[in-house]
């Protein structure tokens, strides 16, 4: 595979900026060769603000000869856009979810071509490190999970990932939702300090899977950014559990032990006025006892976990496009994640 990977962006919203930051941080690996916008004004703004080529015509995207097309528009139209660019013969990396309704997902299944859904949570350094530790068998067979760190389809992906549940495995789910008054603290673009209160949605769901595995899903709609809402997980297995960074297990003498997963990181201060981007926490190494569970594949590059995870998927999608690797996230799994999110909404109890 030739480097840098040249990719074209379809869409110019919030999520597209993640890919721009990746390309700016890792120019030896990635290049934004074109961004397709809906209006000339937006194309000019993106070009002048981020110093990338931008246009309003598909012909200009074609002329740029991208290795991969990245779809990062709105959830409601991403799948339709993906199918369009797949028909043109491109390998497509689409932002999550695969689709928001059953009809769209059925259409995707019938689509030919190389389509990858950018499900990034499994590629987060911290969660990939936990998975690597699980694979050692330290806590035995994982069979139960409490998950409070990602919503809907992202959570579905992590549940299957941590519990080794194949796509298509049958399950039952019961869902409960509440609307709870919560202080607003941080949006995508600004910090809120006036103690305003608004209703936020808390969702709980109980999953029972074929094979005697279960998961508890717990998510607050303020959880991703709010400094007053924390995220947690607990994976329980035959011989122990992993609760966030604390590992409890039986040693070779069947004696109970407690150790920590050590996450090392550096903090980078930026000049970005967005409070979400002013400080970047980049993970430099993750270890457990004498085992290294994670080191940056691309080296230190001042990217947070989300961008780091997307960079890995983008790289592997380009490998897939060139015939040098498998899909980094098979479509069957992404469709299963999206269907699980739909099931959760269908089985909300009063």
C-alpha cells in the first residue's frame, strides 16, 4: 500500500473534522485529497480554514483520485451516500451507524463493493488493551458485562467484543428510559457555566445472549462530554473481573490478587478555542504487570483516543482497498450493531 493514504471526505460537519485532524497530525500516513461540500460558500470556508482542497462537484472528487472515500455527513443520509460511492467503484469508510432503520440495513446487505463502518470504540487504546488482557485468560471466560461509556450501536459493538459474542447471536433485551433534570456543562463547541438545567435521557437495558452471557447497558445522554458524568465498565469472568483499570483474579496458586492496568499518557495544550480540543490526552503506553498491552502504532502524534482509533481504521481500510488486508470491521458486524440499537428502542418498557 502506498503512503500517504489519499482520502476524499463527503460531508463537512463536526465528524469530518476528526479526519482533518488525523491528516494534519500524521501527514506521512494520510492526506485529505478533496472534501465535497454542499455549497460553494462552505467549500471556500473549509479550504481557507483548514487548508484542504474542497469542492461542490463529484467530478472534482473523481479527479483527485482518492484511495478511499470517507462518508461523514448526517446519520440519516450516510448509508445512501455510501451506496452511491460504492456504485462508482470506490472503497468506502462510513461513519456510524451503518443505518438508522431496517430498510436501509437491508439495502446495505445487498450492496456490492468494499464498505467499512468506522466503529472506532474497539480501537480505543484503553479498550484494545483490555481485550488483549482478556485474551490471556487471566479472568477466565468473560460472561457478564456492565457497560456505561458509549451509546447504542457503539455499546453493542463493545458488548460483543468484550464477551466474544459473534455477530448474529440471538438475544433478548428489556429497555427502560427516564428523563432526568441535569446541569448542562459542555457542548460540542462551548462550556456552559450558568448552572442551567435541562432534561437529559438516561437509558438502561438488560441483554441476555444465547450461550448464557449477559450485559447491563447504562448510558446518560450527557455522558460523553460532561465533567459531572463519569464512564465505567466491569467485565466479569470465571476467575475474576476487570473494573475500569482494576483487575481482580486468581493467581497460579489460586490466591486472589488485585493489580492495576497502568495507562500512561501525556497532556498537550493546544491553541484551539474549542474547550473539547484545548487539551489533548494522548496515551503513550498501557501495561499490566510486566506485559505491554498497547504502544502507539504511528508513534506519538498528539491525537486523543478517538482520533487515534479512527486513524487505525482508516489505515486498515486503505489496506483493504489495496487488497493487502481484510475489512477492519466486517459489514455484518456493523449491521448487527445497528440492529441492536433499533431493538433497544423497540423494547422500551413503560
